[in-house]
């Protein structure tokens, strides 16, 4: 497994941990490593605990990739991220997100896609802050948020870029539980251990039935909006000379 994503797969539970030594940006390398980890978990039919490094779950997509403006690189990153979120939303075994700290857009998208979300209490911020930094929230992310967030909070975070401390993020729907930071891993382990008692085939079938509309909506949003042709058009528009 890539060193920025570790995989501890002893028994029926797989612990997938993101740690790039900084803020866990969702670069193409990080996303590729996460896909590889979920490939393995799916083969092993393991329940997944997905966590970040201390004080940071993920700072979201790599802004340096956007700044470079290479259409292929931006497309690869966005496609990998969107497909990962959809994969987690429909993953055949339970996914427990242990939110170790800040969770900004792509990190928040993964929380919205996971089955059970437990977060560390502390001076952390969670939410969708794209509009605050000059980006439009991707359609696939809006569909993820629509099916997990309380409507008023959905509008606040998507339209204004407002971020929330863990307790309010739980009220909004980003998290299911908030615990002391030192208790986070034990809480995630206890949740995953309890989930080993459920029937995984029934879980997968019920997830597909309950989330069918959301899965279809996310799939359609990805196919319609995240295309290499579209990113090439955007790059060409940015590089076009200003009219005299």
C-alpha cells in the first residue's frame, strides 16, 4: 500500500489511514492510494475504518492542481475523487469514518458518503467551503450533501461556504457522534466491531435499496459534469486573451 495511505487488515476489519505528513490533501496520488485500499477491502469483504492523521481528516482537493490548470491533471483528480465518494456511498460492506480533525470539501464528501461517522471534538472545522475560495461545489457533492444534511444546513454550507465545529457538524449531518479526541479510535473500533455481527449481504442489499436514488443521482452528476472535454474547455477559456 502507498505510504500516504496505510492498510491494517487483520481480521474482519480494515483500518485505512490517510497521512501525507501535512494536511491530507486529496491529490491524485492520495486518491489513487485510497482506491487501492478499498479494492483490497472489497476483495477481503472487510468492514472499513477510514481515518486521517491527528487533527486533520482531510483538507480537500489539492488546490495546487487547480492552480496549475492542466486539464488532464484536474480531470484525473476530480474523477478519482468523485468515483471514490460514489464507491463509498455504495460500498458492499460498512464504512466507518473516524474524523480526526478538520474535514474540508473532499474530506467532507467522504464523510457524507460513509455509513457511520464519528468525529473528534476540538477546534476543528467541517463543511463545504468552495464558494469561500472561489470554486463552485461539484454537482456530485451537492447530491451527496442533499441526502445526508439537514436542509437548512445544506443550504448554509453549500451557498455560503460556512464551516462548523464538530458538535454543530453533527447537528447538520456530517457526523453521527462526537467524542473526545483521545477516545476516537476506540469509539470507531467499537462501532466496527459491532458491525461485524450484522449480515453483510443484507447490509449491501439494503444499502443499494435505501440509497438507490442518491447513487443514481451522483452517478448522473459525475457523468454529466466531470469530463475531460469540459476541463479542456475551461482551460482554453482561462488562457484566451482578454478582448482589447
